[in-house]
C-alpha cells in the first residue's frame, strides 16, 4: 500500500541512526505545517460550497412556497366552481391588521420594505431583527433561520444597490453608497431617513 505519510516509515525507528533521527525531528514542524496548509485549503473549498448550497436551498424553498401558493389559488378556484364561499378579501387578517394598512408581500424584498411602513420599526434593524420583523408583518416561510437570514442578506444587497435601503455601521453612522469595504450592521429604509438627511 502506498505510504500516505510525508516521511518514510518503512524503517523501524529502533534501527535508525542518530543522524537519521535528528534529520527526521528537524522536519517534523514542516511536515505538520504542510498538512495544516492542506486542511486550510480544504476548508476554503468547503466554505465556498456551503455558501453556494445555502443560497440554492433558499431559492428552492422560495420556489416551493410559490408552488404551494399557486396550488392553494387553484384549489380556491375549484371551491368557487363548487359554490364554496370565499372569505371576503376585506376581512381582517388573522393577525388583526387592516388590509388598507398592509397587503401581503409578494416577495421577501417587499416584506423587508413593508417592515419599515410600521411606526414600531422606525429605527435601523439588524438582519436578525428583520428576520423576526418580516414574520410579524405576515411574511410566511418554511425556511430554516439560517436560510432565511441568508435570503434577507441577498435581498438587502439588492435593495441597497438601488438606494431603497441605507446601510449603517455598528456605531450608528451611515455608510456611503460608494463605500464597498465597510461592513453594515444595521439597515433602514430610505423613506425612514430623518427629515433633512440625504443618503450620499
């Protein structure tokens, strides 16, 4: 069997000379570091694949939600043919919100922007806070927390790119739209900017 170790271990250590043992000991650190380099490179590949998988899973889940909604719509159409009464579109939702105040978001981007339509969400929010907020305003998803957060980050990136959402640093300062290096900690809809404040 081919030796997978970085050194020749076919000769028993007891039969090695002092010179051979000394040379091997000098190489130990280098051998270990070489293996660590291989490990770090493998982790980079794994992280890249894991990120790609999370993004694709989030997309698949979103597609599944659209399929389920289409299926419910078609079943509702059959109910109409059979004479089953549909609930009034003007009836209050199960969360008690008035349809005139809020309509069901068509996608996650709309749900994120709808969060800031409510006065209780007038301040910059983190992605974790947005994950809870979109659910509180009626956005339904079966995605796992990690997948939902990943989808929110993607949606925020698009909204920031078109200027509909503003990025903030951890210290509360606004990040210039041209600044690509600063890491955003919180986000706020551009429509929620204080009077007189203009996003650069």
